[in-house]
C-alpha cells in the first residue's frame, strides 16, 4: 500500500489515492476513486532519476508515484526492464562511443555531404543568375569602393590586350576588364561571376613603379593575375561558394532549431562569402597552366604574388571597410592564398629544371 496521485485523463484535477497490487492487478482507491485493472495493461514510463514514476493506465488515465520504495515495488510488480538505450546510457563508455559516433557523422556531413550537395545545387543554378549576381556586386562596388581609373588610354589598352591573350577560346561568360581606382582595396584584382574582371590602378601602378609602359616581366606578372581571375570565372567559384555557405547556414540553423536564423542568416551568408582554399588552388593552377601554354614564364607572377601578399596584409586589412572586407569574396581577402600560389609556382619551376 503506498500513496500515489491519480489523474483521470479528462480533467486536470489531482486525486490522492492508495496504490496496491495483488493477483496481477493494480488497485487505486481514494475519495471518489476506485480503479482496478490488470497489470499487463499498465505501462511504466522510463524512470528518470528521482522524478516520480508515471504509470499510464488504459483509457488515458495516469498515476504518479513519488516514494522511492513504492516506485521500486511498482517497477518490480510490472516486471519493468529498462530499454536498450536506457541501459547503454548508464555506461560511460557507451555514452562516449555515442558521442564519438555523433561527431564523426557530423564531420562527415560537413566535409563530404554538404560540399557535394552544394555542388549539385550550384550545377542547377542557371547561368542567368551569374549575370544578376555580377551586376549587383558591381553596382555595390561602384557606389562604395571604386573611383574612375587614372591610367592612360595606352595603359588600359595594353591591359585589355593582356586579358585577351590569357582568355580561353570559349569563356563561360563574355570576359571584360574594368580599370578602377580603389584605395580601399589597395593593389588587387577581382572577378565577378558574370565575367567582369576588375584590376585596381593601385595594382597596376605598383607593378609599373616609375615606368609608364609595361615591360615583358610586368606583362607576365599581370597576365598571371588576370589568368587567376579568369580561372575563378571559368570554374564558377562564386556561385559554388555561395551555394556552399548558404547550405551550411541552413544546415546549422536546422540543427540548432532556430528557424528565424535561416532568414536572418542570408545577408550574413552573402557577407561572409569566401572562396575555399581548394578554389584558390584551382584558380592558381588554371593561371599556371595558361601561362605555360602561352610560353610565358611564371616567375614574374610568383614575384608579384609575393609582393601582393605582403602589401595585402598591410593595406587591405587596415583600409578596407569591415563590411566590404567580407562582402567581397572576389577580392583577395584570403590570407595565405598567395603564399600557396608562390609555392606551387616554385614547384613548377623546379620541375621544369629537371
Ligand atoms: Zn583568387
């Protein structure tokens, strides 16, 4: 005989009752309550630490037992056996194994499943999207970052000729080169998804130094930079990066269960868009391959990249407004990219000497 609380499943009212078991039956008795039923029709909820045991009775009624001894007696009378998961939970090694498994699955999703899904999505984004994405990015840059170029007509024409020389026979988008002054970006080049490539006056003038015309070494370095940007356009890196970061944000929001974060996250996704290391390497390889096919040395590019990396650290990180530093995936706002590129080019040269 033990105290219990009975709820009839119809009203929220609590009834104090006496609980007893005998002959395979459960009996609850109290003021106005006389419930009797077979034990095999009573279900005991999973016990949880010191919380009252909950008995589910046929017909939606419920009974709670708080006293620890009574709880044990009821469990024994019902021949309660904890489920497999409950038994596992009691062993630290099982919990640890489950945690490791969870992390492994999470990592696999992150490393393989999301990127693969993003590639699928990107492949299904129509090419017209590249045009709109490029146009809106350019409008933003023209309004906030770019000023008219101060280069001479002859210099602009020479740069156009360099792009024409490294352009592939059948580009993904019509390639066009814009010259702009961009003190905030410093010496830089960027590619928009629609095939627009922008090279800053700051980069061109730094390469020229005191000269006004380009010598062969300057041309080789600049063509390498332009070829790298063409590589980003050809491999459609912006759309692929956008698909990946959108998907990652949506997956995180779904995992964390905050639906408002999905909508709120979209501007953040756009603002944090970066090319992956793999994409930078791909663009580097594209540039090296292009220069090789044209019989142009990659050494001037290696030197230029070295110098850019140094000036990028000094210039971009300090001068670029915070929003633009992140909103510009195409800007070389990825530290280490140039170092990798340089290493790769040096490796190329070493291979050639053999
Ligand atoms: Zn790049």
